[in-house]
């Protein structure tokens, strides 16, 4: 009969510490992205005279792209290759089938 190797208490606790570190790192990334977003919004307001209502309207329009107002950005639907028509792989610089270069879409999920 198979016996799993003995795991000490320290070994069992380490995965939890790794998860805590990952959560802390993700929280830092969220904070960094919030700072960047706010800085970009301030630049747009100052340079182009936009108002908060403009930002809220655009957020709402993006949120509703999938037909649901749920506070989430919809995932992009698969698109066909402009050259061969086959379905493109996500985040690929070229079509997997014909090699056609694909324009970057930085906000696709």
C-alpha cells in the first residue's frame, strides 16, 4: 500500500505562506493600477476638459458590452483571422494557421 511521505507541520504551513505572499503581491499590483488609472484620468480631465460623468458613462458602456451591468469587463469573443478566416488564438502575435501578423489588442481578456 502507498504511504504518502511524512509532512511536518512546517511543510504543511508553507503553502499558506506562499499564498499570503501572492495575495500581498496582487494587492500591490491593484494599488499600482489604481494609481496609474487615476493619473491618466487626471491628465484627461486637465487636457481635454472631461468630467466625471464622461468617465462614468464610458465605464457603463464598456460594462454593458456583454448585456449585463455587473461591474466586470466582458471577455472578448474569438475573432477570425483577416487572411485565412480561422479562429485566432488569444494573445498571439500571429495566426497559428497561416502566420498572418495580428494587431495587438491590449485590453482583451
